[in-house]
């Protein structure tokens, strides 16, 4: 890279490093200052106001704070990352977004002026961060759905033995696997400090945002208000959730061919480019040395990303 190119990229690289440092400093300070107090704050926050209905469209107040305590952008960010695992999901998301931003800035800066290159890099970074967050959310959702029937079965066995529902939820928060364990534990902790079980369950439903868990919450609330055979109702719900899991696995198997095609199509440019570079490096280096080659690489990356995204959406098995 020539000194002129380095001088042109210097402001963008400096801005990238500054943003990276600020975000890392924010994450480290937040973890250091609020790591031990976060659990207590989350429990006390549930005492604020009753949660909205699970079926209703109102998202209700956030579990993590009120309107007068935190900035609106931060609250929106918390609601966005909560299904992906909370603040723990922010670090890989931010790291991937910043890496994509830096890579995009270095590549686009060689073919475009600084301002358009920074805009392209910013778009690439935001898109990469959103995809990483979506991947983390999907992975946690699948894990939650896989272990939710086991937690419901534990509640069923406890209620048949005469254990109250609140104590059964406490047991589920101790015996099940993550991430179900942490969510049931948060409900049990909220009940233990005086929150009504109905409000604690509704807050959990608003936080998790999964229809399968909404069914479980509705069953408990209806039984609490009208009575009935809770063990039988939850047993039927557990069977339905297991059948839904089997259906997801079948859909995943049926779409395996399309997903494998996406993997092959995505890897072909890199495999063939590596083979050509091994045979004749000068034939490939022209793409990195000539401005026209830079534009071709950007166009190819955009087309490849759009095609991969389209195939992924068509072959995705919804949770």
C-alpha cells in the first residue's frame, strides 16, 4: 500500500480505533460497576408496575429500569439484546460489527473516496452486527425451546405431588438446563421478593417473546384464576411442544439440501480464487492493485452477500 493510500485511510482507521476503544471501555466499566448489582436491580425493578397482558400488543415497562432511570436508546438496546442473552451478547455482536466495519473501510477505501467508503463500511458493520445478533437470538431460542418441555414436565410432576406452583418453578430454575434455568430462576426470584406470580410470568413472557412460553404462561394464569387440572393441562402442553420440536427437526432435514447448496455456492468463489492464486498469483493480484479490480471485488461481495442472504431466508426453519 502506497503512502498516499495510507494517508487517505488514516482518518477512517483512527475513527475506527477510537470507536472500538470507547465501546470496549464502556463494556468493561459496565461489567465492573454493575456486575454484582444487576441481579438485585432486575428483581427490584419488577416491583414497579404490573406487566401488560401476554396476548396484548403493549410491551409494558422494561424489567431492567423505568423511563426516568435510563436513556431511551439504552432501553431499546436492552430489549433488542434480551432474547439473545442480554448484555453478554453485546460483546460478540460489537466485536463482529467493528471487525466488519474495519474490513469494509480498508477495502472500500482503496476504491472509493473516504466519505463514501466510510458510509459503505458503516452499512457493512451494521449489517454484520444485526446478523450476529440474529444468529445469537436464534441459537438461544432453539436451546430454550429444546429444554422448555423438560421444565414443564418437572412442574407437572411437582404439582401432581402436591407442591405449589411457585415452588415447582423454583425447582425448575434449579434442575433444568440453560437458558430455561435462568429464566425460571428470575421468575422465582421475583416471586420470592413479593411480586405476584401472574405479573412475574407476564414479565418473563414479555422478555422471552416466544409463543411456546406464552402458552405455558397462559395455562398457569388461567388455572390460577379459574381452577382446573393444571397437571393435565401442562402435560398436554408439553406433548404439543415436543411435537412442534419434531416438526422443526423435520423442516430442518427437508431444507438441508438448500442450506448445503448455499454453503457450496458461498465457498466456491473463495476456493476457486485460492486455487487460481496458487497457480498464477499475478492473475489474481490485479484485482487488488487496479481500481477497476477493487470495484469488481466490491460488486462481487455485494452480490454474494445478497444471494447468500436470500438463500438463507428461503431455507431457514423458523423456531
